[in-house]
C-alpha cells in the first residue's frame, strides 16, 4: 500500500484539474448509514414504498415517519470525518477543483469544499410544496407529521426521490468537469448507480487517471481504475495528503 500511496501522491501532485466523485462510503465514518449494500437502509425497508416520489405525494406523513425523520436526526449531529477534511486539504493545495457527490448529507460543504455538485440534491434544505419557500432541515419542527411551512404547505427534502430526474444543471456540470479533468478520485461509491457511475467512464475516455478509494473492489477496480487503493477514505486520504505535502515541500 505504501508504494501505491507514493505513486498516487506523485500523480496528484502534478494534477492540474482533479475531480472527486464521492458516494456513501465516505460518509459512513461520520455515522451515516449507506442506502445500498450490506447493512444498508434498503435491506430494512422497500425504497419503492417509502423513497419514491409517488409514495411521498400519496402519504407524506408515512414517508416522514418511516424515512425522513430518522435521516434528519442522524444528519443533525453528523460531522465531517478525515476523508472529507482531506478533500478540503486537496482543494487548498490547488489540486482538487470540484467534488461530485451522490450523497445528500452536505458534509463536503460543512468541511469546506467550495465547488460541490450535489448529484442527488441535498437533505440540508426542505422546500414547501405550496409556496416553494426553503427552510434548513435543522430548523424543521418534528412535533407534527408531516412538518409544514408557515403557509401550511407540506415540506419535502430537496433530495432526489426515486421517480424524479437528476437536476439538469448537476448532470450537465458533472459531465463537463468529468470530461475536463486530468485525474478523477472515485471514493466510497459502488459504481452501480446510474447516471453517476458514468462520470468515471467519461473521465477515462478523455484521458484522465482514475484513482479509486474503496473498502472493497467494485466494477471499476478491474475495468478502469489505474490506482485502486483498498481501504477506508478516512485513513487513506490523510496519508495521501501527507505524502503530497512532502513531495510539494521537497526541492
């Protein structure tokens, strides 16, 4: 692993336009459970029954009680972990330009990354179905279900439900920065969810080096990853930052 860390640090040190694609794996270390995979939320509840936009519109109180309330409780106390902080360090070193995230937890912004494309929207804000007013999720009162806006309209999270389209601007920008990057970091994502999983393919097709940081191999590992680093982002990324700083400081 130490040789891989050194090679990866060398590539990142000379990168001009690095981009990161992050998934649930980077936030697990902040106490946020994944949706998919072993121990994921979808093992316990049917996503089509509680996370589809039709389910929400048919019975918003049920969806709030079964899904959204618990997510709010978790996210109210979640904080960035060393993986998130390391990506901020990469940005401050002038290496990382953009984070494309499949996560809805807002932790990249809390950590300090300045250009974050939220591919699946954000749970940090709620919108009123009647007046479109926005309110921070942390300020939502859970005393009554479903929570309502001051106008009386029902609140819904600004994340993408099943049955909804990816925000157009997020999709287009993600495709653009993926095509323009010279290095893409693929961190904590199973590479199974489309269309986000196409971003590393776009980057690879345009000549980018693919660096993968995941606890277990993914479909990308043997297919397109140039440097697969197996392990948790919270331990690997700080090691990368240390190695990069050493290289940049060397005469």
